[in-house]
C-alpha cells in the first residue's frame, strides 16, 4: 500500500525525500561559501570581489564555445554548474521549485534513481543549450535545467495534483490549479521567452525546455503502463507555491 503523507510516500514506514533535501543543502552551502553570496569577507570588496566572482563562474560554469571545443576541464562543467548560482534570488527561486516538486517526484522514482536522473538530465539540458549557442563565450550557471526536468517528470507522474500558485497579472492572489495547467503554462512562457531572449547569462530558456522535455520523456518511458497516482488528500502548504498530496491504494 502506497499513501502520500505530508512530505513522503509511505510503504510501511515513512521515508523522507533525502536526495531533494541534500541537493538543496549542497546548493545553499556552496553558494554561501562562494564569492557571489557576499558572506565571506576574505574575497574583499569592489574590484577584488568582482574579479573573484568572474573567476568563480568561469571555473565552474558552462562556457559553450569551450565545451564545444572539447577542452578537458569544460567537459565536467555541465555538472558543476548545477550547483552554482548567480545571486540570492537565483538560488532561492530554484530551491523553492526543487523543494515543492522534487519531494514527490523523488518518492515516486526512488532515491538513487532520482539522483541519477537529476544529474544526467541537468547535464544534458546545459549541453543542449551549449550546442545551440556553440559560439557563445557567456557563462551559464544554475540548477534550472535539472529542476525543469523534475517539473517535466512531475507533470507526467502527478498531472492532477493541486498546485498553489501566485500570478502577478491576477493581483498576486494565491490560487490552486491542477499541476498540468500550471506546468503547461510555465512551459509556454519559456517557449515564448526564447523569441526575445539573448544568449547572455541568466537567460537559459532553452536549457529549461530541454530539461523539461527530458524529464517528461523519462517519466513516460519509465512509468508508462504503471498505475497512475491519483490525488486524495491535501498536503499542508509549504510556502508560496505548494502541491497537494496524491495517494494510491
């Protein structure tokens, strides 16, 4: 018997989404230690900290033209870039999405498989962006590609889960919608944004779409024909965006 209780699917005993929480902790810790957070005075101020930030992004982020040239160090950057963020807002936004959608996806998929899926999909999403912008020397960082893959998998696994969302054009009213409506709307926004997006840092909409597609295809291939999980009882909201629980007898 599998039931959704709070933050975990239970099969006899409660299991927490430890991989999701571990990824969030790792991203937050690495960001706090980086020159981008501003928490370590050892990086200095002014030009010194700007130089340290530039070196940090160049070392651990994806530079498409270097990756496409096959430089040995750059081949690992689609992995390391998943744990690098450009600002506090960038970090908090990504971690909120991972927290809201990652827990249920992890419990459905399994810890080890979820970890491998997250890393591989994130790598391929950033690689896909680099292939499309092979001549770009702009650095790409962030977990958005991997988290987009989680969203794609979530859409297939829990299409009827209720998601509490806040939309600016609706006067910031918190409204609940089925997950498929929220995530299809999100996908459409990413698609439309590509038309007006540059290849500069922080505008990796293509990586979002590649990750989302990979996540959906993975879940479809992995769970096609399996019993679909249906929504039963809501989970207590965990923040400005939250899902309602799903259960299966």
